């Protein structure tokens, strides 16, 4: 395996453009999931302040969703 093929190695030139082309339309569920996956990959590969901002955004999305689901389950059971 070449050093360029390792995960996390920077992508340049035409490879960078091809790497960001969507496989699915952004207006479908598959496209939305692909976008979330790309965001998560970017957060995981970044470092420093960018990583912290990304993790805060992920938490800002997930925390209300978890509380909403827990609220629905609690109200359904009690």
C-alpha cells in the first residue's frame, strides 16, 4: 500500500474533486446520510480547533434528538 493510499492522507488535484462528488442526490435520504457520513469523517480526520467545533456541532444535533426520543419513551410508558 502506498503512503498516498493510507486513510487520512491528503487528497489533491482531480482526486479532491472526485472525492467530493455525491453518489446520491442530496435531496434523498441516502444523500442526507452520505452528507452526515462525510461530516463525521471530516471531524474524525481534523485536529485542534476544527475538531472541537465539529464535535460541538455533532453534540448540538444529537443531544436534542436523544432527549426527544427519551421523552417519547417515558411518556409512552408512564
